[in-house]
C-alpha cells in the first residue's frame, strides 16, 4: 500500500521541458477536487486534477493531470498516492499515517 497524497505534497519532475530548466524540478499537488475527502485534514487529489504548473525560467509550463489509483476511489475517481503520476511527474510525498491499496 502507498501513502495517500494531499494538496501541497511534493511532486518530482525528472525531465524538464526547456534549456534552462533545473533537473530534477519539484512542484506540488495542485488543483484538488476530491469531493470533500480529507487525509490529515488536507484535501486528497483525484484522477484528472492538475499538477501545480512548473514556473521555472526557460521551461514550458507543465499542466499534467493526475492518474490516480485503480482500486481506491473518491467520487468515482482514483485517489492520488505516493508514486502515482501527473504525466511524467511522480508524486514523491504523501501522508505518514494514511495508506491506500
């Protein structure tokens, strides 16, 4: 089982999109619409929610969407967990006390 991710948790972008990007870039879980599902009093993202756009100088903005769990759902959409992806970006932080299959 993986840690459930929450709004503001870290997301790692291993491949930037521009000559002046720093590698690896870090961003966070962005838009959250989880139908009022909270973990540790923080909203949980679901499939289709946007990553926080990258704002590094020289980079093309990345507005990838979450591909969440295929087993655990909120409002019929997969919740985000440690290791899930926003395109090529990987969720790299989640709750230390709440886990989902």
